């Protein structure tokens, strides 16, 4: 036993800061792994930046990166919640095709305004989620089976609705995925001012919220991380957002609309998972379902709403995908479920549930996206791209496991 | 060195990041003896045995292991098993859907050129089962036999590996008295056949009964080795003194209850088995508890104690539940756990790892789990307040941890139990049902738990304690109900309670009841 521990019982809570770093890190195990994933993303970006002679981080490529991968990030947000609760959803790809078909048909054949069609798409996604959530939560069929069935059901229904393709969609609808924020503030040194403004606001919001959280902790005499570490972390985040902002501001359109959508979803769902009772219940269920239920958590209700939420997000992904293709295609969304699941596991989610974060899933999605784009720029055969992505998934999880094992369990 | 020692572990030191789990531990075991290892939870007993059995391979620790005079360096469990050292863990490692015979020879299949010889497997298994005194067919599946018999299968498995040194980690923790007695008898008869056993146990009466030598470990260090049958017979009190480093003259804190109004009463409570719905698990039970009172529930395994508590706690167990529940004199319906909690009833489970805690989450999140609503506004959790609550319980209940952000799975059993208690104390119930609150907990921590129970009663809560340890019930309860086959067969006030009397009620058969 280290001597630092001896005064522990009598010491006031603020004095905990004297606890040895090793033990403190053990308590923050989840965070340390998160940093690892961020590091991996940076390494992969730099690697491809070199391999592609700097083409990867060209402004238009970065904008395209987000436009191409928005669907994975949206699905991964919902999927990480499903996985943390100890379930899986194999149906999201088919649901994307199904909802996309309904949205397209409602605009082209029924003449619904595009905004109404979008809301309809989210609602239909929610109904699909409720259908699957009912079977999982209230009938007790494993999600693997329910969503495997859903994969077939909704792919079939998509074929019925769409036929092959429904094209000729309104341009405002298509702009959701292909458009950018309007440049009403003009340019400064060729940089889109709106984009710069958004970047500055984002950095400001993060700094203010973090400093306030720290102040609250200190006021209550709870543990605060050393000021150096805190400042370094904030600075790194600010630099990351700053670099991204500057690059995007040079792109053809400025900030892609989908990036704003995804950004809002990330903030909202990070809050939901980290700060709300609902989010806490998801982690509690995934960590030990029986204990959660005996603590008064209505596990069935939570399960149900997790799937409803997944359905709504699949609806959102359907809208983004359909808008990007400019048409509803019956075969759309193929393998989307696998992309989303892979993103979650690369991002550190545990197969057994209870562990996983929105930020991890997003970074996982970005790692896959950067790989896709980098390999495409290098004109690697798509078949090889697929194989490489598979290996990355395997190695990411293996790396994680080995790290965990080395950390040692008593 | 003396050659009659089958095992010598010398100056074993094992470090984990930030902690020294074992420091210069020495252990000498004579050939053919039963050697007990005692120590509080977290003292390092299991770590020492994991080193001996190769779970922590050579090179991850310092020190030397000498087996039958030869220094050995185990690289893994298979390595140690080849040397005749077999460990049986507290959590049994049997595959539930395989047969007894398949389990015995798992990893050691009776096969020729990769093809299993089932007749040989089953006949060899039958011989081993006869040796351990288990009257079951070798093709019976593990799920179909009880924990006591599973323990015997584990021993048969060890015998199939030609064990010389058998290590048993808490072998009787999950067994009832009868199965425990059989198991201890078996360990004695193995001794007569020249098999040395090391046994880790919290049950000091068992150690007193079977052990030849006892080594006591405290805080990762060897404290002393006692000859059990020397000139002075070693008593339980003597062992406890070594374990806690002081003598515990009084194992139960002094307490006088201030008993108030009735807070909970159930009448004619009947619960059927969830699968076999014709079977009554709780049969027409009526009990009550008053504010400030500590009420015990005694009963043998299968008497329906846990089933009674869990069916009451929001119908968490059973089917076709009937009967009436009254809270503060008013009849209440407790349809689900949420309703039970709202009516001020809390239930702390006997199986904290399975039902009580989220082991992969932090202390603070576990403490707040059942009353998160108190810390939230509009569904948003106030994390600062949450951490303060956890900090407060860390100090009040003396949870030994560097920080409340530590994972619960890393804590010792006693500290985990304190987290479970914190969770329910924070929910601020009027009635607290504690199911085996001190199971698997060392003596020192038990005393602390009793103190907490007394404090809760003093705050005016009604406390119901379910326990298999009769001295514990007699030591802390104001009144004790005895259960047998789902029925309340007796009610004894503290002053009249003796183990004999309770046991008499607990074993009362159905047809001899005067009702």
C-alpha cells in the first residue's frame, strides 16, 4: 500500500487529488481509451495526408468527407445507444431504403412539400422503431432476431414501394445533403465568413461550458483535473475545430448543411447519454439488466424507446441518403447497418453492453470515412477497400482488448 | 528445507498498478494436511492462490514456489495442473448444458485419435463420482443438479487430473448446511488418500472442524500460522483476532431499539413458482415490522425467504401472487419495483453481483441508481450533486476507495455491499429488506454493516434482515420469524431466541404444523 492512501478516510474530499495517478487513471479507464481512439483518427488522417500528397485535406475533399459519411454518423449515434443497452440493430440499412422510398413517393406522387415529407420520414422511422421495440421490449424476442426479420421485411417493403428508382425530387430536398449554408456574409481572404463564424462560436461554446463545469466542481470541493491537463485538452479541441473550420471555409460551398445537422445531433445525444436520467438508464441496463430492474428502472420502457429513437435516426439517415442520391433506390442502404455497428466497436463500445460513447462512435465513423476517402483518392480497388476496412475493424477491437488486458484486472 | 512439505511459497510479492497486493508472503503446507487460509476480503488470499495455480504466471510476481522440494515456474493453469495442483474457484467453472461426464473430462477428453470414446468417458466418470459420493448418472446435465452437487463434480474433475494439491476457494459459500457437511467430509476422506488440500473460507467453524493448520493473511502479509491441534486448541476467536489484528470480543454492536408504529404488514401472502405454477413457494405468510425495529427472517435454503422478499418488492419474483400488503396501516398495491420504491420499500439483494450492482460503472452512478429522480430536474442529472452524495456515503459508510469515480467491480465484497447499502439508504425508504447483508464479507466489515443497520433502525426505519447465519440474526434482531417450506412456522422475540429453537421451527414439516 502506498503511503498516500493512509490519510484517506479522514481527509476532506478536496484532498483526493493526492491519490496516485495510476489509481485515478484506473477510475477513468473509459476516458483513456477514448483518447486512444482520437489519436488513431489523427494518425490515420496524417498517414493518408502523406500518402495522397496532401489531397486528403483539400477543402472540397473534407466537405465531401462529411457529406458522404453523414449517414454513418447519424446511424452510429442511434446504434451506440442500442449496443450500450446490450442489443443490436441489423435492420437500419433496410429501414433507410424503406423510409427513403416513402419520402420520395410522398413528394413526387403525392405532392407533399419537402419539409412535410422530411417530417413524415422521421415519423415513419419512429413507427418502424416502435414496431421493433415492441417485439424486443415487451415480447422479449432477442433484438438480433427481431431486427434480422426487420432487415428482410423493410427491404421487401422498400422494393414494393420504390420498384427500382423514384427520381425527380425537389431541389430544396436534395440540398439537404448536397448543399451548404448560405454565404450571406461574403468572403474574407477567400474564406467563407459564415463557416469561420460557426467555428468560432463552437470553440467559444466548448470553452465556456468546460470552464463553467470546472468552476462548479471546484465550488463543491470535488475533484478537478490539474489545470495543465485541462488547458491542454481544451487547446487541442480548439485547434482541431479551428483547423477544420479554416479548411472548410475554403471549400466550394463553405459549411455543408449535413455537417450542421450531424453536429447538432452529436451535441444533443452526448447530452442525452451523459447528463439525463434516460441516458443513465441505458448504461445501467447494459451494465447489469437485473440490477437496473431491481433498482426501479423500467427496463422494458427504456428498451422500447431506444428502438424508437434508432428508427427516427434511421429515418434521418434515409433522408440524407435519398437527398444525396437525388432519388430513392430500392437497393439503397445496403450494409449501412454494418458500417454503423463497425463505427461503434471501433469507437470503443463493448459487445456485452454497458460501455460506449457517442463521441467514440462518431470518431469510429470518421476513421472508416477517412479510410474510404483516402483509399479512393489512391484509387485502390473497391474490393480491396472493403477488405482493408474489415481488417481495421478487427485490429481496432483487438488493440483495445490487448490494452485492457495489459492494464490488468485483479 | 524439510521434505515433508509438499509446498513452500517463499517471499511472494505481487504488485498491481498502484497497489502491492502481496508483500513477502510465506506459506508452507505439509504433505497430507488440510491447510486453511484465513483473512479479510482483500487481504490477498485469492491473489496468492492465483499465483500458486498459474493464473498469474511466473514472472508477474516476485518470490519462489517450491513443490515437493523442486522449484517450479508455472506459465499457466495447465502447467500447474500437470504438477498436480488444481484450483476450484468460488464461481464454479462448469459448462451448464454439458453432462457431468463431459464436464469432468473437459479439456482432457477420453479420446483416441481425436474421436471421443463415450463409453470410457462415462465409465471413468462413474468411478470418480463414486469416489466423491455423488449419486448421479454421468450423463446428467449440469443445469439439472444443484450447486452442492456441482461442487462435487468439480472435485471429481480435479481427481481425474490426478491431483496432489487441491485448492478450494470458498467451497461452501453457496452450499446449505447438509451439502457443506458432506463436502467437508469428502475433503477429510481425500486427506486419508494422501491428497493435500488448501481451503480458503470465511466460515471459521468449518475451519475449526477440518483444518490441521491455519495461515492468516492480513493486508497482503503473512501474519501467523496456527497449529489447530497443538497444545492449545485454536478457537474461532483466536482466528478472528489474527484476521482483524485485534480481538473482537463483541461481534455485534450493542443496540437498544426504540420501536414505534407498525410500518409494514403483509397478510396471507402466497406466491407460486414462476415456472412450476402449481407449486407454492410462499404459503399464506403473514409478517409485520414496526418503525425502529429490526426483524429477522430465518429459514433453510428453499424455505422461501428471498422469494417472499422479492415478490413483495414489486413482484420481482413469482407468479400468481396473492395476499394483502399494508404500508402505515393503508393497503397498497406494489405492482412493480417503481411502485414499491415509491411506497418506501427497498430490497438489497443477496446476490449483489448479479442483481445489485453495475460492476462496470462507477461508485457514484451505482449509489444514485435507485433514486436518480432526486438528483434530476427535467430529466437532466445534476452530476455535481450526484458526486457529493456519493462522497458523503463514502465517508459515512467508510467505503474504502481512492475515489467515487472508481469502478464498483474493483472493490472488495464488503465495500461493494456498502455501495449497495448506500444506494438504498439514499433512496430513503421506510422499510429496508436486507437479504444476506453480510454474505461473503469479512468479520471487520460485518461489524460495520451491523452498525449501519442499527443506525437505520434508530432513524425510524423498519429493517428486515434475511440471513442464513443464526448467531447473526440472534445478535442483531429484535424479533425473528422462522420460515419453512414457504410458511411462517414461528415467531421468536430476541430474549427467547436460541439457535436450537429457531432450527426447530425452520425444520418444521408441513404435516406436523398445528394450523
